[in-house]
C-alpha cells in the first residue's frame, strides 16, 4: 500500500476551494489527463462518478464514490485498475481570504500495473494539486471581480 499526501496554501476562500473540488463534472476542463467524467449517481452529499484518464498511450477508467462533508470530501474506489484506493480532500480556512487544501490518497494498484505505473502516481498527484490550485485561485479571482 502506498500513501501520497500533498497540500497547498491558497489565496481563496475555503468555500470556493471546496466548490471546485466537489464539481467533478468539470475536471476535464482543467485536470491534465482527465478525459471524461460521467456522473452515475448523485444523492444529497454522495456522488458516484466514472473518471476516464488518458496518458502515456494508455486509457484507464475508474469509479469512485465521493462523500461530501462540511470541510472534506472522501472518496472510495468502487471499480477500476486499483486493488485499493481511498482518499480525502480536506479544507481549512486561513484568515478571511485564504485556505489550506490537502489531498491524501492511500492506494494499491492491481496486478502488474504497480510495476508499470507505481512511480507515476506521486508526480501525477503533484500535477493534479497544481491544476486544482490554479483553478481554485482563478475561481476566487472571478468571484471578486
């Protein structure tokens, strides 16, 4: 099992950061490698989404169940190329205008994928957090103008 943890301090209100991360359908607009998102179920605070990613000549799809809580979003793998995948986004306000956004992922790739893709997960997580950070700060800037 491998754990990846990454955080960012942003000049954006917590509510804006949370909204961007919770809006799974818009991920293909800004998330590198994210090709499509299909919402399979949406009930109150639970969203089940199929995400298709492309990169390095490969395409993989996985389905997660995301539970939206007041200051976190928890995700659990339902199906996909992982033996195990659980993760959580957490959000903490810093003053009136900023927040800390953190993602922690605990995963195990299935079969031989660990040998092929294991070294790519950490760099991809860094790129993912960078893409979310940029999108969150754009959204915060749009709200103030």
